[in-house]
C-alpha cells in the first residue's frame, strides 16, 4: 500500500518536473517574441537612409514639409507608413531636418512661415525656425534627423518615431545648435 | 410550463447546480443594504455584458489592419445594416461603464465597504477599474483615426520618458519602430482577448467575494468595525433583519439595469457613433488631437505640469495613486464606516471629483493650445480699428499676419495661451511692449528676428491703443509726469 503511494508521488514529482522544464522552454520563445521589437539590434537596423527628393524641392531660406515611406514597413501598414518631416534649407547644402513630433508628447508640429515658428496643437509648445524651444512645455528643441546630400538629392537617416528615449537619428538637440 | 419544469429537472439531475443556484439567489442581505445606493456595481456588470455582446458583433466586420481598419469602420457606419447603431451602443456603453465603475468606487469608499473583511474585494475592484480604463483606451485606439494615431504618439512619448529603458519600451508598446500595423494588432489583442479575459476572471472573483462575505451593511454612524466582532455581528444582522437577495433586494438592480440599457439605447440612437475622425495618415497634420472623454484630465495635466517635474509626475504619479488605492483597506481597514463621521474621506472625494471635473473642463477648452487658424480666420475687432491711424492699422495687420492672434485673444476671440491684449497698454509701457515683442519671455517666443523694425513699430503702435476707454495707458514712472 505504502509502495503504491510512494510511486504515485514519484509520478507526481516527475510530472511537475516535466511541466516546469516544458514551461521554461515554452516561456523563453514567448517572452522573446513579445519583447522582440525592443531588441537593440532590431532598433539599430530600423534606421536607414531615405530619400526626401531633389534639392530643388527645398528653396533656400525656407522650411518645407517632406514625406517619406518609413524604411521598414509591413504590407498592411497603409498610410501609417508615410512619415512627414520638416526640411529647413538655410543655404547651399546646409540643412536642418526636424521630426514632425513635438518633443513634449509627440503631437504634429506645424510650421508658420509668417512668424517663423513651429507650433504644436496639443499643449501649446512653440519652437523657433532652428528648432530650438521657444515656449510651452517641451523639455528640449525639436528632434533632428541626420542628413546627407548625394547627387543633388537630400537623404535623411530615419525609421523610428523619435521620443525622449530615442531621439531621431543623431540625438542632437536643437537647443545646442550653433545656428540660431 | 410543465415541460419547462421537467426539462429543468432532467438537466439538474445531471448538472447538480440547482441547489447552489437557489442558495446563492436566496442568500440573505441586510434589509437596509437593499438600497438605491447599492445598484452601481450591478449596473457596471450590466454594461460589461452589453459591451461583450456589442463588441462581438463589431468584431464580425471590423478589420484590425492599419490599412483597412478605417475603411471597415466606414462600412460599419454607412453600409452594414445597423452597424452604426452597434458602434454607437459600444461607444456609449463604454462611457456608461467607465462612469458606473467610478461612481461605484466612490459609493463603496464613502460607505466604508472596503473595510474588514472586504479588503480584497476592494483591491480586486481597483484592478477592475484599471482594466476598464485599459479597455477604454485600447478601444479608442481601435477607432484608428487621427486621434487614435496621435494618442498613441502621446503614449509613446510618455513611455519614452522612462529612464534607461524608455527607448526599448517604446518599441515594445508600439510593436515596432513607428506607429503602424503592429501597433494596431497589439491593441486589438489587448482589447479583444487579454483584458476582457482578465475582466471576466476578476469580475468572477469580485462577485464570489461579495457572495461569500455578504454585501456591505448600510453604515450607521458610531457602529465601528472590529476584526474580532464584525463577522458575528453581520451574521446576526442578516438573520434577524435580512431579506433574500432574490427576489427582494434584487428588484432595484433589475430596474436600474433596465434604465441603464435604455439610456445607452437612447444615447446611441440620438447621438450616434463616435467617429472615426480623420484618416490615420500622419502626413495630414492639420489636426488637433484630443483624447476621449475619460482621458481629457490627463491631457490637461500634461499641459499644466511644470516641465521640470513633468516626467516624474506623469510616470510616478499614477503608480502612487494606484498603490494608494490598493493599500487603502490595509491602512484603514477597521473603525468607522459611515461617511458622516469620516470628514477626511469625504474631503478627499470632493477634492478628487472637483479636480477631475475642472481638469476635464480645461481639457475640453484647452486654453493652453494656440488656436491654429485664428490669424487667418478671426478678425481684429472693429472697435480696435475704427478711426485709428494708418500705422496702428498696419500694426493690426502685423498682429494677424505674424500669428499673434493664435495665442492672444482680442474681445474674447483667439488663443488663450498668452494673456488677452484688450488692455495690454495699461499693463505695459511702450518700451516694455517693444522689449516683450522682441525678446519674448514669460513663455512667449522672441520675435526679434522675425519682425522688421517698421513691423515692430507698427505692432507696438497698435498695442499701445489697446486699453479700456476710460483707463489711460501705462506710463514710465521715471519719466516726466503727463500733462494735467
């Protein structure tokens, strides 16, 4: 009788052990699956050079909106894969390319060429033409993309929504920009 | 009738749940607890059941794809038979459900129902509140319009403020580097599988505890709760002065449930479904994103918080608030139940409700947001122009063209980000006006590089004329005194 009992507990222990092992083996891929968007490798791979168009699209001394297709998209992303940005061409090949997202809470800032200000419709953030914070709650200036000019075309390094945890491509703050 | 009874007898001979149901239904509740104050919990449950039914109906047509979700909502609104009505029922149902959960929370707090032995019932209730709010937010995301898109932008920006791992958390929340297809499917899975499953499970636990521990007795000032005597006193009360839940005490719940469902039907039929607003195309930036009703107060807090403590307050504040609610019954688990003898508790409720109402009102009017089209859409009041000199009128033109009107109101029209300028010249002298326009400050951008000297001169000339008819403009106190 006692033998039988013991054997039953042996089976129970064995059963628990098998389930724990199987559970761990199962948990690793599930957790990895859930957290995969946050892997550093995937995040660095998300950034690449995208073309904004010929330089002639951006007159000197003006700030214009440009849109690009995000470098990494799914076929079913639809219009959400199109990202806007603000391109300021000071002169020649000197540019500033600002993210559309306000540095405060990500709302889309609008450029007002008459008063040379970017204004945010959500909480009233305002920025100067060079992206430096002018007023309101933003903790810093507008996020900026790295850019390069090749064959008379403007490219920016993009692919990720900029937030305070992930400042566009270069991580430079407009507040430190020398050109005011 | 006989057939029904026989069928039930046949079923119960195999199911063996008849006795349990009977006992549960007939469990005695204190007579005074069969009160109209005690209908909000069952009301919230009624709404939840209705949300499940309407939600399943919507899921039959809705397509959780970033490309197609918006179109499928249009089909629901305009082509699918009664689709608009089901969307309206689900939308209004969510407003009713969140409101009822909050009212239930306040009632339970004021009636001391969180005290011994119902501490865990309260804690589970706090989790149910969080899940309900989670449903409200994820539901707003599934609407997949401009507000949903930029609402996610706000969530991502908030999460990005988390120290050290903020950048990675953003990607995990969004399901990728940008707000796109995988963001929608994430929130779809949360809204349709994860949170409802948890809600059903936790509602079950919540109800089980209400049954096992008994509904809270109607608080009487001076009848204190002690761990030693409460359970025996409660048993005595329900047996000496109690009534069965079914059918006596339940009557009011049934009436209230019927009124609630009728209320949702009325609102749905009269006011219709919510949105969707503009297409979720981020390149269309002519938008003024606003969150749904329940989250307007957070929107206000985000605008009004001093920048220096904002990240801390927005990230740590909610955690502290939730922890406070969770540990409340452990901290104040015994003693007085009646709100009549708990002035601090009543004050806390009044403060919280007032703060919520004021912040929601502010979120509705958003005085901190520039009125983006004021400069081109709103005129300068005629009284500020009539009979004025050419340079003053030129200044009014500068005021419009340089978008001053977006942040400054004239005669109540325009932005309220900055002060209204109807009497600005009584507050600032000419020199101070020049300084303020050119250098900014006090949360105003500097316009020194954006205005030519003639523009600035004209603008200040215009501002100098803005004062009430009988009140003279401010003057430099160190200068010569004005002519008598």
